[in-house]
C-alpha cells in the first residue's frame, strides 16, 4: 500500500502548475497523477516520492490536501494487461472506487487502485500471483 495525495484545486489556469512548481522546488517526484474536475474545482490525485513532505508543503501554501491509502499493482504493458487484476477483483466482489495507470521509470506498468479495504484486497491479489508495489517503485 502507498499513500496518494488528493489536492483540491480551484478550476482556473495555473492551479496545477503551482502545485507542480512547489513539489519540484523540494525535489519531490510526481510518479503518477490524474485529475477529476467540475466547472468550479478539481481533485488532483498524485503518487509522489515523499508524500509526508508534500502534504506539509502544500498545506503551508494554503492547499486543501488529504492522504489516502491506495494499492499499486504491477501489470503487463500490453493490450489487456490490466485484465488479470480486474478479473480477480470481479471474482472477489471487490468494487473499485477509481483507478489510473502509469509506466514505471525503467520498465513495467502499474495500476493505482482505490478500494474499500486495500490491505485485504492486497492479500487477495498477492494470493493470485499479482505483485502489489511498495514505496521502492517510486525511489
């Protein structure tokens, strides 16, 4: 399990750039991200190299930030690569709140999953041969 930052941003030009600049200046790597938006605000979800420092830094600059436990699982970088994971989750009756994917720095692809009980879901996936990543994948 890893920590994901959720940053609530006003939906205006420059909001994402400001967050990226703040993290860059502290040498915090953004490993994966996605954004969901509405007309007035957005939620920027990120997996970063140093989540605790990132939360402190962003809060000091007035951002509303939360930390969430997510699972990051290894998948094959090919058509249908995420299907084994999705099939196992389906068979186990696990609902996925949201997910997004990213490529590793050297090789491999990964899927970020937000599920109700990440620890238990990690056990189910691991028992079926799926690799659940830890902090080492992001350096």
